[in-house]
C-alpha cells in the first residue's frame, strides 16, 4: 500500500495543465503566421562555424495592424548536419532589448528560425510537417518550446543577382524562456544518464518520439533534447528538432544503422525501462489523448494536399493501434525498452 501511494504521488509530480502554465512571450501567444523579410549572405552563414559570431541584418515584419515595421537583428547558422547538407541552414536571431521592446518580439532576446533544407515546395511542406510535430507534442506535456509560423522573404546577398526566396518556416523560443516558465534552469552538462530524468516526464518524452518515429535524439548527450532542472531538483527533458522523424519523412533523413530498422518511417522505441505502473499510466494518458492529438492534426489539414494529409493521419492512427493493443504494446514498447 505504501508503494502504491508513493507511485501515485510520483506520477503526479509531472502532472500539468496547460492553462496553469503562463509565461509565453507575446510572439508565441498567437497562431497567425507572421510575414517577415530579411537579407543575409547565406554562404557566409554556412561557412562560419563559431557559435559566437553573428552577422548583422534588419528584420522587417508585418504588425498585427497590417503595417510594416523593422527591428535590428544579428544572425548565425545552427545545425551541423544541415549546415553541410542543406542549401538553407536553420538560424538563430538575437535582438537587443532596446530594439525589441514595444514590438511583437518583446521578451524574445533570442529566437531560432527553422527553414526548409532546400527552397522548393517539397521543402516548404517538410518544414510545415515539422511544425505540426511541435503542435502534436503540446497535448502530452507542458514542457514544450513555443512556436510561431512565419512566411519568409529571404534575400541572399551572397548571390550576385541577390536571389530572393519565398519560404515557409517557424520561430522557436529560446531554451532559457522554457526554463524560466517553470522557475527552472537549463542544465549545462556534457552528459546525464536518462534514468536521472523524472520518470513520468521522461516517459511522455519517449512515447512522443516513438509516436512520430524519431530516433535522432539523446537525453544522455543532450542531442535534440534540452534538459531543465527544477527548484525541486527534478530533471525534465524538452524535445525539439524533428526533421529526421518518420512523420516528416524528409529525403535527407538518416538513422543509426545499429538500430536495425529499414527506414525512418519504421518506429522503434528508444526509451529506458521504467517502473511498470508509471509506464502503464503514461500509456493510458496517450490513449486518452488520442481524440485531442488527432484534432490537433486535423487543425492543420489545410496546409497540405489531401493525399499528403491522409498519409499523415494514417501514420498517426497506426501509432494508436499499437498502444491500444496489449500484445503490440508489450512487443513494440514495453519489452523493447532499453536497459543501457
């Protein structure tokens, strides 16, 4: 009886309600896509590998009233893989406090901008699918990055004709903003064992990665996962960067051959083995969340053609078929958990 009581309490250490999580900057309190324009030498960004080196630019944006305004920014490229393999790298913007105050960027000292890997309709569709992954994550946990869709006009100053790109993308809030929302701090370490994570939060994280078929992450080595530490000393993983997932299914996506899967579309559970009662609790949560998660997906149906969207919907239905079936769940998730 004591064990059961402890388990129930432990489960709810990570209990949450989105309505009880204030603290998003104004930029992330609206879902309407923001129109932005800026110019940069893309080759210079790609070539510069020092994270401390930023390039100056001016970001012009459409205000909620429909007029255009501008703010000074500095930019650097991010993402080692995409810097080498894509024509357009993801970027990080910094905005000085005096420049961002009284604008839609108030409270956003630093922003990540996710761009398509290549400038094409396919590239735009892929970045929109990655954006949807962030939205699908939100019903499962409060520990998420705020995001905002953007329609981008990007002028490449390194191109002799100043080539202009029309792109889809999205902003992601800074790591420190997520930590601040929970009165926590971003963990600055080179390595942390996954079993150090708070059980319930970690299991929600792992189940989500399985849901979208993402294997490109590590909470041990902080790869595509930020970890925050609460005042109570609990370590909480926060997922990001889903472009290598099977849900997105990017043509450049890769996976570790040691995983023994045939493609990025094949789901494989990468979570560590946990307390059985907590594991079953999180499974029940996801089953109960199916209508909400599918409603979130349906909300973005208009962004895709019918064939693409129906494929996305089927892929998600396959996940719920697995976790609702006792035999499939045990085989593919419960018995597949990692011990090392």
